[in-house]
C-alpha cells in the first residue's frame, strides 16, 4: 500500500489550515483603536496615520518572515533564527514567549467563540455548581480541537479550511461592498498626527491596531508542515502568509475608513465591525458572517495547536525539550505538546473563566516581544551578509527590517506601559519559568549518551577438585569526547 501523506500541498491549503487567527483579527482590532482616538478627540487627525503605519509594518514584517522561512525550515521559525544569531538564551526566551502566545491564542479564540455562541444561546451563561455552562462547552470543544489537530494538518485544513476561507470571503465581500456603495477612499495621512501633542495617541492607536499581526508567526512554524524540499516548503509558507496578510492589509485600507464613518465605538453591545457589516451587507449575510466568525475562531485555536506542534519539532532537533515531547504520531505530527496546551487551557477556563478580555492584555504584549526579537535577529544576519557581499537589494531589505524592528520595539514599550497591571506583568513570571525548563533540558540533552559495552571479569575460584573459573558480566561506558550541539545550517565538517 502506498504512503499516505498528511502534509500540506499548496499555499492556499496552508492559508486555510493556519490562517484562522490573523484572518479574524480585522473583526476585533478596530474597537479598542476607535475608542482610544475618539475619546481623545483626535480621531480625524490620527486615524489615517495609525492605519498607514500598520499597513507599512505588515509589509515589512511579511518581508522579514520571508527571510526567516528561507533561513529556518525545521519548524522552529523565529525561535531557531534567534538561537543562530544571539545564542541559546534567545531561542529559550523566544520559545518561552511563543509557547505562551500559542496558548493564549487558543484561550482568546475559544473564549471569543463561546461568547458568540452565548450571544445566541443565553442559557450558556447560567451556572452549574458555580461553573457556567459556557465553560463546559469551551472545555469540550478544546479537547475536540486538540484531538482533531493531532490527526494531521491536512485534516485540520479539511475541517476548518472552509471557515477560514469563509472569513477571507467575508473580508473581500466587505471590501467590494465598500467600493460599490461608497467608492474607494483610502485613509488620510496627516503629518499633524506626529506632532508633540498627538504623537502618543498615534502610537497608542498603532499599538492597538498591530493586533492584526497576531498569528503571523504561525506561517514560519508551518514551513515543516508542507510537502517538498526546504525551498519549496518555504515558498509555499510565504504564499500562505501573503494570502492572509494581504487580505488583512486591504481590509484595513478600504474598509477601515467606512468603519470609522458608520460605527459607534461607544456602543458596548455590538462590535464596530458587526455594526458596519449590518449596514453594508444585505440580510442574511450579516448572520452568516457571525456564524463564519464562530467557526473560524475555533480554527484559530487549531492553528495555534499546529504552530505548537511544529515549534516542538524544531526545539526537539535543537535539544531544548525531551525527544519524547517532539515525537511524531502515526499522522506525522507531535501530539503531546497539543495535549499539554489543551490541559493548560482547560485549567485556565475552570479557574479564570471564558471571557476573552481576561486574556487579551497578556496576549497582545507577547506578540510585540516576539516580533521585536525576530526583527533584530533578521537585522543582525542581514548586516553580516551585507558586509560579506554588499548589494542595493540587501540594503533595501536591511532598511525595511530595521524600521520594522524599531516600530515593533516601540509598540512593545507602549503596550507594557499601558497594560502592565492588566496582565502584562505575568510575563516576568512565565518567561523565567519556561526559560529554566529549556535550559535544564538543553544542558542535559546536548551531552551525548555514552554507548555501553559488556566485558567479562575473570574470578579464580579454588575448589576441592582444583581450579575453576567464574565469569561475571560488567557493563562499562565507552569514553568518547563531548561534542557541543551546533544549530542547524551552521554545522561544519
């Protein structure tokens, strides 16, 4: 019987399998952004500048991740690159944050999903033994999602792909409806937004809108999930990224001004995207859009579990976790990291509840840390390559990457300043704990296990009938020199 592959075949298939999280981001990023600038009274000045900054950052970060996908193809993505450029401390810190982010992606997406369901079925807000019914629903769906993801990325693409495709179709439907009904009006870029008075609000709005970048790193981790040679896999992964992030950027530029004009950010009952959708689209499309949103939020949870699978494979190859954690099952994926994630998610739902705002502040903070670390790692490698062989193309890449790293670093500072007491402080607990775990296993696993051999020790026994020999088997290690582990792609000899 021929071998059946459970890997991804095309860029579109990858976009459907892993794009659930970034594809849904336009559905919720405009609310916090508009509340900030409207309350500050500077919306007409800062709106366009913040949006254009985000779109430029999407373009630069996408180009940056193209380089990551070319350089690192083992599934470790930005974590692997950070190790190669900064050393083991960086990959441990990056992997710790990535693990936290994937878990938070699962938490936020699943919590938002049960919130949508509870909006239609209010009985889920009732409690049994002090626990809301929606919590039980979230736990059951989390376990089911983990089981499904562990049956391979192709299975996840078949189940959740239509939902991700549906939300991409919804975004383009909103784009087309906006152009047909209101014409093409791009956001204004007002230089007054960068004045001393308005700069903080502009950057604050920029930081909130950068939530559209959540989940972009999953495409770098998905490189290992495609069929083909490393170059083919990296090209397919980048194609998946372009499909999703391109749709997001166009939505920001074309639908964004319409949301600003039509929606009321002071209305807490309905999100600004839903308000705009209800006004732009004829019935029953808004209701169908809500249903698609529910399903695609579950697909975002699945995408985070897939990213964690591939991250574990990369960390196993680089000797930061036990081999058993990254061991593949019959569907060619690492299933144990997913069950660890599902266990943590279920625990959080039971203890902290299923309201997404509980986890959003922590979620946003980690995104910016990861993007900043990856940006500076790419910058360092490009600098080294430019010294070896200078070209105008590399200079352009370097300029864009430096700007992207600076923008995301500024956003990191802003988000921690504004949301430190809303949960961002927890990174100062989680990161050191995971860092210590990775350090322990890296120190232990990079030492090769010494092979054993058996020898016989001779013992002379004097008996009444003369001399006889008794042999005892003794196991001793073979002494071989210790070899330090080198990152993939930099081995010599």
